[in-house]
C-alpha cells in the first residue's frame, strides 16, 4: 500500500445565488503492487529539465506543464526553503486507459491527477482530452506541493488538513462562493474540528467539501499569523516523530488543542453574519442588482404617470378595463 494524493474533477454545487465550481480534493489509498516503476506507458519523453522529466504525447501540453512546473517549483521551494534531490517524472495521459495503466485499477473514478510520493511520480489527465474545468497550472502546483511536503516529512504521515491545506494554499484554490459555505456552517454550528478531517474519506460530498475548505483556511491562518516558515518548522518536527502536541508547542508556542481552539475562534469571528455581509463580494453584487431594479421600476412608474397626465389633458379620464396607457397613444385617440 502506498499513499498517493488524488484530485477529483470539480462539481457544480448550488449556493445562495449561483452555482459554483468547487475543486474538491481527496486522498486515496491505492495498491501499486502489480505496477512497475517507472511505469511502462505510452507517453514518450517530451521534455527533460532540471528536477523533472515530462512524458506527454502533445508537445504543446508538455511545454505548458514545463512552464507551470518551473514556476511552481520556485514558489514552493522558496516557501519551504527546501529543494527536491530526486528527479520527478510527470506523465500526461491522453485517455482513461492510459491513465489507468499508469496508476492501476485501484485509483478512484473521479481522479484527474495523482502524486505517487514513494516513486517521485506525478500523473495528470490531459486537458486536451478530459474536461475537468480546472486550470492546469493549479493542478500542477497542487500535486507538486504534495511531493515537496512528502519529501520534507520523510515518510511520516502528516495531519490530513495540513497536507491538503498546504497544497491548496500553494495553488490558491479558493473559489467564489466558498465563503458562503463557511459562513453557513458557522451560523448553523456545523463547523468541523481539524482533528475530524482525518476521517474525510468517510464523509458525504458536502461535508468533504467543507473539510477541504477548512484545511485551506487553517493553513492560510497558520502562515498569516505565525509566518510562512511555520509550515516548514512544523513538518520538520513531525518528520522526526515528534508528537503533534509537542511539534505545535515548539513551533507556535501552544499545543495542537489550543491551536484548534484558536483557529475555531478565528473562523467564527471572520465568518459570522455581520462580517460576512460586510465583507463579501456577494453583498455588492446584490446591491448593484437592487439599484438597477429600483431604477427600472422608478422609470416605469414615471412613464406611466406621464402617460396618464397626457391622456387627462386630452380629456380621457378613464380607460377601458384591461387597457394601459400605451394602448391610448395620440394616434389611436385620433382614429
């Protein structure tokens, strides 16, 4: 058994005013016992650059992946103050069959990308042949972030929210409407504890979406409050089998339980109904629509009053039932 990180295609989720595309991230345990690494698959070697070998049928896609890998490598390396000593093989699959040949049949049907940490491999579905409505740059960055963090952890299993939250934080996976989701669960008292996210594979879809949204927010809060280097320091302690309580205590000065309470308090203060309606872009969109509606209603009412005055001046005090002022234009009254 080997842990890998899998990304699923986004689902359209109904929100208060619109349907949003939410990039739901899941991790699956996949058996690679019957696979050979490196895999013997169809994609030929298209690009070979420092840190990466890119295998793809389409040269344009290979070039695009290369650009995203180089850019993401620099950003993540700077964030963690770390480098990758091993060359990462990146495969871009053109078909489901090819994708399965690289990963095996144990991979979930919804998966569109996977980082196989034990073998320094990233497998992506080609955007030319799969419609997953997710920027390729975001997908590449997310998977590479898992590789970096896995390398830093030296085989130690990290807290689920930390692993996924870091990948989402690096690829900036925040969608319009996710603030609505968080505000709703805060108001209904359905907020998850970070420790609960370890069981995300057993969650229903809506709860899983919330789990990953909270993971993103937790890592974002951790880096904003204690500095970008906090993630590196925390993972370093965990990599040496330090307990999570002691790792947090040494990193930020409080234990894991206290941090969870702190994060919980932060979420509730930021996403209560007052701050939500005061900060969210949705409020301003709603106000804009309200202003346009009031303007059109006022204009229609004014036009009706002017028509009625015009008819009164021509001696028409009462219109037949069912008629409107528009039915009694000057031309019609002269017939």
